[in-house]
C-alpha cells in the first residue's frame, strides 16, 4: 500500500479510537454519578459497547499496520498468512441458531462483508436475516464500493422496518432487486461488480429463503451427516439496473448446518496450484457435523492450513457457520 495513503488510513482509525476512548470514559464517569441503579446500569452498558468498538478498532489498526506491510494494496494485491486464532465477528443471532462468522484479512479494508439482523413479526417466531457480499478486486476502490453497499443495506433495512412493512424483508428477491437498483450506477461508473447472497432463516416455517446474485451458494449439512449443494444463483449485482431477482426455499430441521462463504476460501491455492474448493469445506466437516459452530470453524481453518501448506492467501474471504438448535 502506498505509504502516505496507508498512514492516512491509520491516522483516521487512531482518531476514531480516540473518540471511542473518550465516549467510554464519559459513560463510566456518568455511571458513577447516578443515584438510581437503573440509570447506572444503562451507562455501564453503553460503556461496554464503546469498549467493544475500541477493541475492534485496535485489532483493525494492527491488521492494517502488519498484514499489508510490503504489499501494494493500491494495485489490487493482497497477501496474508492464515491466523492461528482468527478473530470471530460478533453479529446478531437468535436462540435458535449457533452462529459464528469472520472476515479476513481486515474487516474494514477487504471487499468482503457479512452482517445479520433479527426480523421481529407479530404472532410469529423471529427470523434471522443475513447478508454476505464480495466486491470485485482488493484495492481501495473495492473498499469504497463495500462502504456504499454497507450503507445501502443498512438504509434499506431501516427504511423497511420503519415503514411497518417488516414482511417485505422476508422477500429476499425483492430486497436484492432494490439493492441492485441502489448500487447499479455506482458499479457502472467504476466498472466493478458485487456478488451477494441474502438469506432468511424462517423459524416459523422452517425454511432458509435466499437469493444469490452470482455468489457462491451455501452448503447444507444435514443432521445425519449427508450434505446438499444449494445451486440456484442469478446475475451479480450492478450488471443490469432493472433485473428482477427471485428467491428459493430450502427446508431445514433441528441439527442442520448451513455454511456460507465467499470465493476467497473455496479458491485458496496450495503450492501445486490446487484450489481448496467446496469439497474441501465438506471434507473438513463431514465427520464432525454434530459439533458446535465455533469448533466447526476451527476445523475448517485447520484443514485450510493443511491445504495451503504455508502458502499465503491472496484473496479476502468470509466464512459463517449456522447450526440450527431448535
């Protein structure tokens, strides 16, 4: 990465870190002034949220300072070693799901992103929505499009929730079509496109409803150890502004596991030039499918390390494991 640009990125993150520390200290001071225990508890909870933000920023600063050392991120090159203990991403879940996810090498600079949110509906069990997307390329332009995507997803979800039309969030094809319209002009101007998958874990009807825009589709590992490739995918985002996306319903049962990932994982090469592929993921977990999600993640990482034989990875990747509990 160009030294000046890298330094500006680090300065910006350190400035943000300073603000997080100030906010944390403010909440802690206020918690000590209160005469009502409920108010004290409120400020302590807010302080804890700032602590999490602070820890996240410290990790990102270290990653950018170290992982990209000697690499030219400006020209679209990235190279990093598989961490021994990967930092898991804290995203929303429900009591019905054992969920762990991560994005490598850096959540802020990579073109990959994963986010989840809870969909509350009256008279029904809550559902869990998940977005996973991957922007073409590994340079700053990819990061810019990623920021645009994150903003568009957040605004779209908030708009639908505020309009009391929460059921619209369950229509993954409609949401993906709206998102595509939002970012198409930006993609056309930059010549970059995005693969994405939007899925809903509907616990009322026991369906995983999803729409894939050119993205690697999930692997479904059944509770008996059998597995299923979910195949349907459509055109990637940004290619055609007015395309209408559709959805698919995949039934699930207690004990089933969905593995979502981006191609940086499946296309990880070893010294012989062989890719890890979807089958590498399946082989890693098919004997331990009943284990908790966190252990499944670690097993996939162990298998990936054996496959790459010490070779660095040259693409961002995201991995998420969803175990259905009840």
